[in-house]
C-alpha cells in the first residue's frame, strides 16, 4: 500500500477548514505548515514549474489532476469535453514545491468551437515545463496521443505517459494469464495449479483487477499475489516515463508525483536577475516612478523580484523615485555599483548618473533573466530599415489596465515614430495572446515578460527568429532611441562586445 505523505494533512486541512478560518486559527501557527502556506502566496507564477496535463477527451485528465493535487481543482464528468478552456492553478505540490497546474481541453475536440479549444491546448505547450499525457488504458495509445508525444519532443518538453483507469476491468486471454501466473511465487497458501484451476473457471477472459478478482474468486489469501502489479505481464510500461495509474483508487498516484518531481527538478531555473552582477555590501539604486499606472500600495513584480535578489546577495537596495534620484546619489556617501531604472525614465536617469556607475533597466535585466538579451539587442537594429507602411507588433505579457499615457500603446509608438520619422502601423497583444504567424510584422517589441515563464518567453522569441522577424524588448528599444544602448548593457561585456563587432 502506498504511504500517505505529510502533505496529505496540509491539503486536507486547507480543503476542509479554510472556509471557516479554522486552518489559520489552529494550524497556521505550526512552522512546517506556515512556511508552505506563505510560499504559496509569495512565489510568482512565472517562477513556478508549469505542469500541463494533456490527452484526449474522457481519458481522465481532470480526474488525474484532482488526484495528484489532492483537491477538486477540475470539474469531472462522464460527458466528453467537460474541460472547455485551460484551467490554471498556482499551488504548493509536495514534493515539488511551488507549481502551476494546467488542465487542458481534449486534443481530439471537434467542430468549430472544438478547434478553438485544441488551439488553446496547443498554446499551453509553449509554457509547459513538464507534460503529463493521460491515456485511457482500456483504449491504449492513439494517433492523437502519438502526435502529442511528437510535439513534446519537438519542443523539448520533458513528459510522462500516465495510463489512467487501471482500476477498470481488463481481460487476459487464458494463455496470457497462465504465462503471468507462472511468473508469480504462489507456493504459500495455495499452489500454482490451484490458482490455474480457479482462473480457468473464468473461461477465456479473467479479471485482473484486484477488487474484481477477489469478488469473483473470493480468495482473500491472494491479496498479495493477485493484485494488478503482479498480474501485469507484457503490458507493463517498459520505459521510466510510462506508468499505470488510477485516479479512482489512487493506484500509483504517489509514484506519478515522484516522477513528475524528478522531471521538474531538471527544469529548475538557476539564473539570477541581478545577483551575479553585484557583491555583498554593494549599493544598488532602483529608480521606480510612482505614476498613474503604478499599482496602489505596492511595487510592480519585477521591482519586487529584483529587490529580493539584491537582498539575497547581501547587497543593499536603495529604492527612490526619479524625482529624488539625484539628491539620493549625492547623499549616499558611497558610490553605487549599479543603478537600475524603469525604462520610462531611462533618459532622465542616464543624464543624472555619473559615467563611472553602471546603468541598466528592469526590462533589460529580465531579458537576460529569461535568456533573450542577445536576440533583443540584435533585433533593435531593425529600426534603421523600417519603411512607411510597415507594421510593428507590440506585445505585453500581462493584461494591466491601459492608461492614457500607457508605455506600450502610447509612448513606444510615439518614440518609434519620432526616431524613424516614418508613417508606421502598430498592432498590440497582451496576456497569453501571441500570434503564431508573424510574417506581417517588420519588428516585434516585447515587454520584459515578468508575468511569463522562461519557456514561454523563449518560445515567443524563437517564433520571431524562425520567421526572420526581428524582435527586441521595451528597455532595449528605449535605450536605443535615446542613444544610451551601449551604456545600458555595459555591465554585460559579452553582449556589448557582440554589438561592437
């Protein structure tokens, strides 16, 4: 029998008592619970391992999601196509830690609406770190399943195949059952011949499921020998990334979680935002404008993450608005190692920062953090070849409320038109929307992608590179049109050397 992990107690308590605040009042005081519970709130989705569950309709994807998480995250029914849109849930999943679980519509959905659902499912692949392909074990692997495996491999997504519904009745022909029985050590209690004789009573089709076998033969002595694992012969998955499971009985769910965790461990993001550029005791000044677009009562996510990375390094983070920046520098008494600014005030901050202090932006740091800085630096040069009538795509990873002076839809188009002196067309996308076909665009300008995980950002950049469409990001473009690109990437000597060739 599979042992129940300590995570069961936490999940059970949260699920059953959170509504009445019982969990906070009685268990949040416990350190081992409080740590996990607070981590759920603090880890941004972009920094979590994304685990996607894929498969055909009625393969049991949603049931497996619920079984793995220990919660009723997804609606389950016998009706095909119950899951109509990808369902995302950020949570703690032992033994992995912070993850995003994604339940997807069936890859075999039909009709015009079904095609849209399948498209959404394929889009999920672009942000999936670990994929679980759920197959109905009574049906077996189909063409659609094989196509998904090909997509996993094409996109370099680590995956595991879970054959669900192992609790359902599966029949063996008599010869195959006899062969399986011979593999078993049944000398205790009942001999092999007795077992064969009893099995033969089931004619040519004998139930291999433990519960049904016990009900049919009524031999409780055989519990250890006649369970599913013992009686499976040639149909046991041969590779480590295949496993029989049952969402209904919980069979092998613990093992499935362990294998997902093993695959996820290889995907853990090791890069630093800024920590590798500074040393303990360094001063780092962060310039963060507080304007109408700024959220009330808090800093935006890239600012929070950058501050945390600075503190983790043992350095000192000094946070100021652009209006107090110059005065702060004069009064520090120690030269900062680095100044990091919001891209919107790049020009002002550059003018006030001494040349012997490194200067960059949050957007540029995140381009490096997501692994795309070199492509973004090369792509910005496309500004020089734009012609009247060309179309530029400006894409944001989040869906914040647009302001009258919004950087993406207002300021960037203005600065680009002023720099190029061309009559250009602009299109905009936000959130999860990003076109597969970029052929109509002469340039793509993307935000830093703080709300998107590394895999999705790399996918978007790869789409552009594969289609020979230049792509850059907000910070790189602004520093370029303001004439300070080289200075803004001087702290990255390898990138600077590349553009100076």
